C-alpha cells in the first residue's frame, strides 16, 4: 500500500481579458477497487461555485463558470489517496465467452468501437490479429498486444499534440503517453478485446523517500476486459501498481481532459500545468 499526495495546478492565461468562461474539470481521483480517496479538494481562482457530478463514464466532474472579467483562470486540485495492488483471479474466459459478453452489454460494446483518435491503420490491425493468434486466451493476448505496442513506440515529447490520432503517432512510432494509450486501445479493440483509456497520475520515482516531493505530470494508460478489467501502462511497460492514481476513464482522451472550456473575450489563451506528487506512506 502507498499513500500519495497530489497537487495539480492548471489553467489558462489570457492575452486580453476574458469577460466570462464556462468550464469542466476532471482532476479529482476516483474511488476504485484498489484506490481509496482520503481527501480531495479543488480550488478555483477567480472564486466560482462548482457543480459536482459523476459523468457517464464514471469520472468525477466539477462544472463551473466565471462571469467576472479575468486575465487568468487557475485551478488547484489537492488530493490524498491510498493505493493498493489489485489481485485479479485467474480468468477462464475464452474467446467465445468474451464475444458473447462483449456483444450483450452496453459497457463493453462502447469500448469495442473505435473512435477517430483510436482507429488503427491496417498494419496495426494486422499486428493485433497476429499477436492474438499466438495466444491461448483473451487475457494473454491483451497483455501481449500491450507489450508489443509499448515496445514499438518511443516516448518522445514534442512530435504530437492532443489532437494527434493513433494512426498518426503509430506512423511515427513516437509520441507521449496519450498517444501510446490511444494506439494500444485501438489495437486491443481491433483484436476483439474491450479496452478503455485511463487518465490519472504516475509517481515518477519508485525510489523516492517518504515526504519527498517529486515534479510529475498527468499520465495515461489502458484497461482491457477479459473476465475483469485489467490495467496496463504501455508507455512504461509495467502493470498498474501503487504508483498509479486513477482520475478518469473513457473511450479516448476526449472523454477525460483535465480541463475543458470556452471563454468570451479578446486575445488567445495559454495553458499552464504543474503536478507535484509526494509519497507519505
């Protein structure tokens, strides 16, 4: 078990003055099987009242509006989370069982359909099908696909952006965690395995001392279904463990952006982000 304190600051600086802005934030951790949120709070500046709800995909959302003129919008999410390893029972599900379950439940059907961000090119589909053919079970095939994609794509910031598709980043064999997660989700779905995109945080330093604050960043990984939901981090080629904190999940990044909104005013806006993670136990 680990206990992580996360401080995530993000927002927009405006070249001119925004006279009003309307926003949604997905920055507070979720309660999951292996994760217990001890405390969480979102501070908004300028001060604004927020409407809290859980969206269709199970992600906590803070919806708010700022109706006073402002040159900067700043959000600070502070959370304390206990994370425990999740033990998955051995699954006896075969491909026929998976096809029957996935085709009968809305949850799985929606995570089998490709989106514009996850749609794989023909050579990635061929890789997924070939990898599936070499494995005896859906669980083994899904893990092998995650490892194959993660091993083939370099982590390389600066070559993609939030609108880059899986096909585009696969062609470059490079991208950031968002891109690698999109490629992996697309490959899993092409092989007939329900898969979803997960957003959250990863403590970047396994050897960190207690109460040592580390500069981190938002992170993305995948979950696939083969009898139960399994998480895997294809960017780092590791299972989801005590350093991962889940915030949201959905079909792709568009379902879980940390901050999204519109504003009325003159001039462009510039996004700023800092994340600090401290292990407290």
